[in-house]
């Protein structure tokens, strides 16, 4: 799993029927505190109705296809949780 921020959304009218009913959002991984974006952006299938600006947990690779919504679909990343707060080394570093 990765801590990421939703930084944008996608619109696609032509796509695989297996992902037709899903929302695809653009994410970027963050550091452990959720404040600094690191790495490159990627698209993830949203399972929890998150939105731009949300700090989320994402799951990647074959594990992303282990939900009832994504089973046997061509996805590589899913948003599986919206974070309410983060605690690192006993200190709350993020609160929604």
C-alpha cells in the first residue's frame, strides 16, 4: 500500500467494458506525513468515492484486482481508503 494524494481526475468515454462503471483518478505518492508529493503520477480506480485533494491509501499490482469490483479487470492501482489522520512516531502529522 502507498499513501497518496488525489491530484486530478480522468474522463474517458471509450474504455474497456470491464472498467466502464469505475471512476479513474490521478494520484501521486506522498511521504509518510502526507505533505510532500514524491514519484510520478499514476491512475487508480476509485473504490471509495474519494476526490481531488484527498489523502488516500492505494493498493498496486495483482493485489489491486482482489476486490469484488476489480476482480478480473485490467487495473494496476486502486484507491481503497480515504485517510482521516496520520500518526507518525507518536505525533499526528495529518488530520482531515
